[in-house]
C-alpha cells in the first residue's frame, strides 16, 4: 500500500467479516481516526469478500469517519464489491 498523503491515514480491512465483527472493527477504526485527525482514510479492501456484511461494515466505517471529520476512500476494491456497493445504493457514500 502506498504511503498516504499528509492529512491522510491508511488501514486495511481483511475478511471474511462476520456480523459479530462489526462493533470491534468500528471501535478499532474510531481509535485510529481519533488519534490521527486525518481528513481522508484510505481503506484497503483488496481480496475482501463482496457481500452484504462487508458493505455494511464499510458503510459503518464511513459513518464513523464522518463523525471525526474524515472520509473513507476505498482502495483495491474488486469490481464485484463496487457493483454491490452501487446495487445497495451506496456508491456516493463509498467511493474509491
């Protein structure tokens, strides 16, 4: 993963993601966002399963990021994941 620009952070989400993983994932990312004061968070999702739980997790991360004045940008998203994001009506929320 490339080094993020100033004012940006980067992290990776790996899978598979189960519904029970969502609270812990959000907590860890919120800690990262709180300590960074970044404007943009690049989320590497390469190889992650394109399913509804994954999209739910990414949407929750975006919502949490916005609470910290940050925006999550997807990196390495598969075509299938991007299509599912669009199908679920979240293309404007979860951009790559």
